[in-house]
């Protein structure tokens, strides 16, 4: 999205590979936000958990529930939200 890489993980999967959640993740190497910037994001945004990874790099995740299935419209909406979250977070932490 806008030349920013991200990953999608399927989580809480059973032995039949039926999963109940999807996790969207993006990390920004060499972007080192301070705790104040991360707290500001987390206290003002509803979607996307912001944190610094083990190396202090900016990271963001967003989970969606897919238990019982999900419609195409719901999936499209989740991607639209992720696109917005990713763009806003990149700007928030100063990623170019």
C-alpha cells in the first residue's frame, strides 16, 4: 500500500486450518518513535495497535475477527481501514 510493505497472518487456526482471526502487521525499520508518540497514537485511534519492536522500530498491528466466515464486503472494508491506518501511522511516526 503506497509502497509500504505489510504482512497478513492468519491466527488461532485449528488442525483443519480454519482460523478465527487475521492480523495485519507493518514494521518501519529505522523509524524509532518515542513512547509519547506511541501513546498518542494508541490513545486517539480506534484501529491499529502501535508499539516499538525489540529493536525500537515503529510497528503497528490490526486484528479482525473472521470466526464463522466473512463476507466479501466485510473483507474489503477491513482492507480499506488497514490502508487508512497504515497511511496515518506512517505519517504519525515520520516514515517517508
